[in-house]
C-alpha cells in the first residue's frame, strides 16, 4: 500500500485501496497484449464519460510505414480558421489507444472549443523506437497542411499528450521547431512527460510501488520501447530545446515521473521559454483518464486546459 508519509487525496486513497484489494499483475508480468486489454478495462471502469461531439470521425493520414489511424473530434460541424489540437496518447509506448483516450480528447475539445486530432501511432514492442516519434511527426505535419479530409483551415497547432504521449509532444514540437511545418506549433502542453533520464530521480524512488505506475513497469516499458537514451528523440533534454514555443506542463505529486516534468519545466524557464507549470498535489500518474474514480482530478484537468486557453488568447491578442 502507498506510504503514509506523502499527502494523498481521499479519492486517490480510495482508488489505490481498491486496486490493492483487487490485486492483479502488472503489464511487465502479463505482456503487451493483456496489458492493452487491462488499460481498456481500467478506462471503462474509472474514466468519466465522453462528451457529445458534433463531429467524431475516424480517418488516416500517410505515415512512414503506411497509414496512421486518427480520430477527429470537434464541437462544431463547421468553424472558421483557427488552431487545431494534436493529441498523442500515453501508455509507455506499448499500451494505450484511441478508445482509452476518447473521453479526455472530447474534454479537451469541449473546454478549448477547438478541433482535436488523436493519433494512433505504432506501438512497441512490435514497432520499437523510432516508430512512435516518426508517426507523430508525420501526423502533425499532415494536420498542419489543413488537409481536405478535415475540412478546416488551421492557423497553428497545439501539441499535447500524456506520459509517453508527453514525451512525444516534446519530441514532435522540437522536430517542428527545427524543420517547420506548414503552420507553427503555437503551444506545447505535455502531461506528466518523460523528458529526462528518470533512473536517478527521487520521485522514482519515492513512488516506485503503490501509486499505480511502478518502477518495474517503467523499466519494462523502457526496454520494450528500445530507444537510445542519448538520442534527443528518446530523451528530449539531451538535445537542443531552444526556441520552444510557449509551454504548459503538468505533473502529479505522487508520480514516479514527477521529477522529469519538474526538470524539463525548469530547463525551459532557464532558457527563457514562457512556461506555465502545475504540480498537482496528492494525485497519481494517469489521473487525466481516471476522472470517474478520482473526481478531484477534474479540477486539475480544468486548470491545465485553462492555462492552454490563456496562452492561446495571448497569442491571438
């Protein structure tokens, strides 16, 4: 059970107690396919319902190894030219899919009143690094071109995603800063991302067991992904993060990955990037897709999305 030396919200404590009573094996014990099934099952039980959308459509874009599945959401049937959100899901580069993240994507579309394109990039171990960043970059560039399939004109992109998707948010942003797409990245917004080498972080030691995401699970994900830690497309902070657009970054206080997000936010601030950083206390990794089981996380999601809206409003002013 999670230690008592850290502040844990009541609803988080209840959720962790429930998981402890249920028991079960981690993805590192059951493997990728069962792990994917477990994540879908967790989402169906613990995530808030999806919001109604005027547009919800599955489509695909060209990728380096064939078509990349996408899902397009919008609160409006038609809209004037403006930004588009591109979302990269989490799951350690191994699990996670469009279905698991549907509710969160509809929440983002609803709160920001912007179209959202969710990217179903290739997963490890079947498709190890660099399949995921290759697909995410290709998808972002395709969206930036305002393709006819989306029937929208986009003036810029907001890149966002959680955990592994937070890493892919940063990696894709860096790629589009280095070699610009048809429209710029206006804001990047990684959610509890992997941005640096987590192996020596205090948060990994403190929260390695008992807080949903474990140290052994992270080690297994890293092995399956097969990225080179010295490659900035695996570990963004080893590369050039100069000229990063305005950024909104959030971490969870009880997350093994917390210190990676802290480190990245501090790095961007030191180089002069405009950053809004949230470290939400008493809550665990994955809270953005556990809002039924952990209802207090909704206010954290609201704060995070509100900061993105403020950044976009300032850019438009």
